[in-house]
């Protein structure tokens, strides 16, 4: 990751420098349901959830594959992987989610989505530093003075503590989970300006290594990625699992419009074959093939290896994410 970031900052980026992170920090949001439902032989839910071990085994498999550049986990999972010696001599960078504000409290029955986020941190930085020197800090802007000031002040306090602890971070900026008005503009322009404003006064010693933002379409991505590419490296988050074509098209479009990092969680974990979908992601970036052809090749792989596809090929070839339709 560090070598790739250095080349990106020097303006020497090539598609092989595109960074892929596996975001397996879902236990910070979902609780017991993190690993998803247990399925029977016919692929139907049994009514039980899979244990955390399934999730952690998937982390271990992906790290050992060497296909990703970063593995993002909760602190407890990072400690588990360290105890098992998973990272060893791999080139995969360990990262830990450092805060868990209320807008990711998505456990079963939770009713927080309709409210602005409350800043909150579980992980202690000194404990994190024992297993990783890189972490994720997340914020959300609501165009509300009191709310946004609280968010910015919490982030400033975090940066001071992270600097004292010798911790690096990357910054995640969520979209609000309800409509936020931006008079005279649109939300995505407002959000980009908010990100640039908040980081303008931050020293290079304390700045995030890169951003993790929602892919809000070509215009929004290019607007932010072209602003200060040597100091503000844009990465995209994957969001909910959908079609595999969505996954591959999102990576392709994001890279085209200036993003240099993709941090995908559910789109990797809930794919039929996690390793194969990451290989396909690399193929659309590094080999320049279309997301359509990559999806077809992925289905060929599933068929040849006796893996049941979740959707028929025709359905899986659909682009369903509205933001992707803007650039298709």
C-alpha cells in the first residue's frame, strides 16, 4: 500500500497502482448478523446466522491470497489475525476501524438511521497500535451547524490522539441516510466542499492517507479527485451487495474518474467466490476489459468450478445502482 501511495503522490500512477482494500469490519455495525444467514444445500436461509468464525476465516483467506492491499477489520478481529500469524511476510497492510458513530449501528431491530450520527469511539488507540499503525476514522456531514461542528471537533480531537499514539488513518465520509438539503447546490457538491474545507487546515503530519467516500457518480468523483490529487487521494466504498456487474462497473468508473482506491466489504464477502471477484476487479482496472466481459468471465469461472451463481447471468449483467447509470 505505501509503495503504491508514494507513486500516486508523485504523479506516477499506473493502473497497477490501484489499491484494493477488503473491508471486513462489519462486526462494528451488525452484531451477530455480521457473517450473514446460514444457507441450506439449495441456497435457502435456514433461519440461523453464520458464526463470526466464517467472517474471520474469509479475512484470513483473503490476506493469504495476496490479492488485496489492505485488510480492514475491527480491533478484536485484528488481534485474532495477529495471534494466528496471518499477516506474516505478506504485503497486505492491516487496518482497524477506529470509530463507530451511530450511523453504522445497524444491528437487528436498530432504529438509528433516521437520526444524525453521534460521534463515538470504542477502540483504544494504544491497543490498536499493538496490531496495526493504520486505522479508519469515519464522519458524516448534515449541513447542520451544531451537528457538523460536533463532528469536526470530535475528528480534531481524534487526530491529536492519533498523532500522539503514532497512528495513521484514512478518512471515511458517509452520505447521510436521509435527505440533506443543500440550498443553491446539490448534496454531492456540498459534501466535496465540506471534505476539502475540513482538511485544509490539517498539517501533512496529521492528514488522512486517503479518503473513503461513496461513489456519487462521475461528476462528483472527478470534482473531488482532481482538486488536489497529490495530497487528497480519493477512494470509494462499495456499499450494499447487488449485482456483480455493479461491483465491477463501480471499480471501473471510479478509477476512470480519478479514484485510486476501492474499499469493498459486502461486495467481496457475499460474492460467490471472493477471490475470483477481486481478480475480476483487478482485471477491469489493469487489463482494461469491460465490466460486462468481466462479469461473463466470472460466471464462466463459477460454472467451471461447480459454484452456484446467486443470479442468472442475464440478471447479473444488469447495472442497478443509479449512480453507475450516470457514467455507463
